[in-house]
C-alpha cells in the first residue's frame, strides 16, 4: 500500500500525483463485496498513514470513495462514503488551516483555506448527508467542534476525488503575504471589532472561526 504524494523520492513533481489527485475520478458502481473490500483498504490506509481522512485516490485507486475518522467513540464520527458528490453548498465561507497527507510539507505547515459553512453530500451507501459548522460549539470549547471539523474534512476528501487539493483552496486577497509559521510560533490576530490578541499558530483555527484575521 503506497500513499501518493506531490513529490517523488528525488523531490521532483510526482506523475502519480497528477494522475490520481489532479484528475477528477468518475462514478463507478460497486457490488457489496467490492464496497466492503474498499472500505477495509481505506481503513488500513488511514491506520498506516495517520490523519483525519483518506480518499481512494490517495492510495492509487481510481474509485470515488473516502473514509473519515475524527474524534473518539463518544465525541466523534466515522464515515465511509461511496461515490460522494457535493450536491449543494452554502455560499458563505469560513477560513481554516489545513494540512494534507499527500502534500507532506503542509502537515507541519498548514495552508489557510476557505471552505463552505454548509454542504449537502449525496452518497450511494448513506444517502444524503448534511454537514454544517457549529460556531457556538467552537466558541464554547477549547478545540474545534466535531461538526465544524467534519464539515472541513468531508470537503477536503471529496476535493481529492474531484482532482482538487488544498493548494487550490488557499484563501487570498489582493495583498498576498507568504510566511511559514511553526506550530508554537506566536502570531498576532485581530477581531472584527479591532481587538488584538497574541496566540500560538497551532490554536489559530479557533479564532478564525470567530472572525479573527492574522495581522
């Protein structure tokens, strides 16, 4: 089992990355046995390459399927999605820092992306599913809520099946400043009301969800 990444062993652009992760994957039908086998393969893949989710295409399998596991048994969610498509999405967006197993550099230096606050996903095996961020839950807890994380993860994984990566979802304005932060680096953030705070980079998502921006 091999994880497809953006660079080969020599640090050069990977041909497999373009073939599997920059090319949309078409719908295909599955027997129950094929679906069960693929689900187990994705579970094994996520165990071997720890993350929050994995798509079939990341393992070099040209099938529209992904597996997501976030949180624990009490406060978490585990989903296997077969032929998922986003049939509707909210036009409102929110900012989030994301990393990707297939772009290893972003695991330690996440990219600031913009995601829809609500998406409706159609699948073959679970029917229609709705994912929506939970701003109140994000504010109440010290970490991002399960609802918000699942809204990000499901868009991330379906993007893989549509030939889109987090680099295509980078949030930018007319003024672009590129800077790499370490997880424990201190950054200054500003609220919509002008309040300035200093936080560690690894905690920035919590404040993005409250409308803060890096300054």
